C-alpha cells in the first residue's frame, strides 16, 4: 500500500496481506506488480529508500538485492528486465528469472519484454532479437525492429532508405520495405502500416486489407482489436476499434470510446454516462455511471453511479458494489488511482480523512489513519480487523490526509475561513472601514492575475467595463479545468451546490447584521450566472455576489464580498 508524505519520509510503500496484516513496513519507495510463481512464489520489483531496485517475494524479503537502477515486473515468459547499476552493467539491461536470479547479464543498451519466444534488444551494433538465454538469434541492416508476432513476422525499419517492411525468423525480408511505419501483426493475421500520414491494414502477404485512411491506428491487442481515429472527408471525427478482419466495431463519433480493452470490455460514453461494451460492440453494462475507470487485470473498476452519486466498485459481470466512502483517492493530476497500479487494491478517502484500501470484491483490506498530537505527526496502518499493525511518528505536517477533489466540501471551497468560522459581519465591517481603492473582480477563467488591486495596461478594457472603487475579498471559489469537467460532468453540480450553500449561509448572517438586502441589483462582474445581495451601510454599498463563469470547456464559481463607493458618491 502506498503512503504519500512530506520529506524526509516522502513516498513509501508497505506490504500487507489480503487481511491487512503487515508483511513489510513502509521502507520501500516503489513496488511493481507481483507476477508468476517461481521458487519463492510470486515476486515483484521494488526499490529501497536509496532508489535502488531489486525483487521481493510475498513475504517481503529481498530475493534479488536492491543494487540496480530499475527493474520491471516479470513478463509472460517469466523473465524480468533490470537496468544494471554502477559496477553491474553501468546502466545496461539484462534479465532475471522467476527466482530473481540474473540469467541474462546486463549488456544491452535497450531491452524489451519477451514475446513469442524472443525479445527486441539493442547494442552498439544495432537492434536485433535474443532468445531467453540471451543468445542473439537474428540481426541485420536495421535501424529499428519490432517484436515477432505469433505468425512469425516482425516489423523492421531498414538502415538504408529508412522505410519499413517485415522479416521472418530467418531474417528474410518477406514483405518489402515500402511503408513509413509498421505495427506488429495481430492474432488474426493483419498488421497496421503507415504510408505518409495515414494508416491502413495489410495481410501476411503484404496485400492491402484496408487501404490507408486512418490518422491513428494502434497495434492489435490481445482481444484482437485495434483502436483507430479517423477524420473523414468532411473532417468529421470518428473513433473505435477494427476487428481481426479490419471491420469497424465499437464505433462512435466524438471521443466516446476508451483506448483500453480489459477483461474483454471497452468503456464507452453515451452522452454523459459511461457503460461497457464487449469486443463485438454489444453494450453489456448499460450507461449509468457518471465516471468509470478502466477495468484492471484484477477484475474490478472504480465507478460513480448516476443514482445518488454513489461511488463504488464495478465487476465485469455488471455487479455494482457501493462504497460508503467520500470519494476515491486521486493522484496529483486529479485522476482516481483506482486499481490501475496492479497492486490488487484501490484507495478510497473516508469521511474522517483516513484512506481505505479495498479489494476487487469491495472488502476493506486496511486503512491509513493520520493524527496530529502536540509536537508531532502520527500515521497508523490498521488491518481489516481494526488492529494497528504499524505506527510511525514524524515532525508536524509530515503525514496529512489527501485533499478531496471529486467531492469538494466546505474546507476545499472556502478561501477566507474567518468569514465562515468567525463573524462575517465583522469581516464586512472592516472592509467597509477600509480606504477605497480602484479594483477589478478577477475571473478565475479569463484573468491571469488574481489580485483585484494589481492593475496594468492589459486591464484597460476591463477597467472601462467593470471597475469599482472600494474594497473586496474572495470568500470562496472553485475552478474546474476543461479536462476535468469533460471527464467529471457531475462536478458542475457538486461545486454549484456547495458554493450556493455557502452563499446562502453568508446572506443569512449578513442579513441578521445589516437588515434585508436588495437582490440582483448590481454585479461586480457579469458572467454566465450570478446572484447578488446588497445592503446600504453608512452611505456605502456592501455587496455579496455568487458568480459563475463558463469558459471554453472550463468553469469557476466565486463568492465575493465588496464595499463600494458608487460613482456619484466618489
């Protein structure tokens, strides 16, 4: 399980079993997926606190000591790539077996995973292929090569001329070098190739199965589907998948088809709701989720059901397991971590600030609790039984609960806590007592400057349209980017409800202090939706405004409080 903390603790990983019992304390800075059974059972790549990589078993013990620069999980052939450290390959790549023992010494500049009995590598002499013993099985006058497919062909870019063709395992160029790009052959015997800027499909003889027409065409996946993007003659956007015969399936206009196929299912979006289709294009999980992650290899996905906005875990059979937590934990870019790390659990943020790890069946495995006693910071790991299995202490501020992103509450929306936790009437009184200054109410959507009083020549047009004399404060706000609003349509409602609740609370408290206000009489700035309330106080105007602005796919809500000197009174 992952722990994110401030320096010097930093980002660490602990190992726990399915019941949340501690297997290894958090002294690893990275852990990959456990894979395959070897002499020590499944093993995973891991890094120590110095950033050195090795392999650990499920008991948390090092089976390959942490001495390398990097290490990958084991591939389908039971071999894992590692990058040698100083004195052991000096940055070159080799391979370990299922016991974590190096079986191919680190001597390659580049190395890929094994596929169909061989792996692509590169040395000073150029690219080629090796077998699982590390013996070079094929090389030639190539600038770059791709993996062999089940049909025994591999793409190769020739050094002379720089164009692509296909070679067989003897090295014979069986499909001439007449393409600008070449994908591996899929399980049904077709491969994507590029001529100029467009992609098409050829068969194993090099004949066109589909003439070049696609702006993008990904390699065939294990389900026999290839993701495509096409702009037709009318520049209409289409995306979807091609099947093993080159026929479009799962086709849609607009960006409504996911590029990932997992558990035999593809996420699709119908208007604002997500569902899942199988590889034939049949919708097997009806669109009913306002957010849906891809299915992970463990057989689960994090989703948000439209009904009641309930977060939960979705299984490939369509079973929805509601989670009683606030929201899934998101990464630094605002995307749910989900099950995507291949570690078998997904983190959710509970209402008390603790982080709960759940398994694919929605069962709580363990949780992280943060406490802040006087003079310190404490982090506890609790097993599913509730027992504390690890506790760490550190300087204040080291351990903190994740900040909610998908269900922002009061703390995340408020910019001026005194106005809500203290007396907003006193905040208003101080604002009314300030010396008037020229200012602009800044938009989080359109303005690059936040300070309402920091004015420049770039503000000349705005100054003519909506400048004021007085003073102002931003009491609450929330900005949502185009990328996040596109993925989380529900955020507009969540943020709107939260901001309007805060504005209503302020209005009631200011009314109790200053009397009944006039409504929607004037605005500091017009937007796509605003409410305002104003009070006459000692010859000045006290204005409370709830402002909504929609940009080019992004939006923002802001609550402003201002003391104004009207033009005729200045």
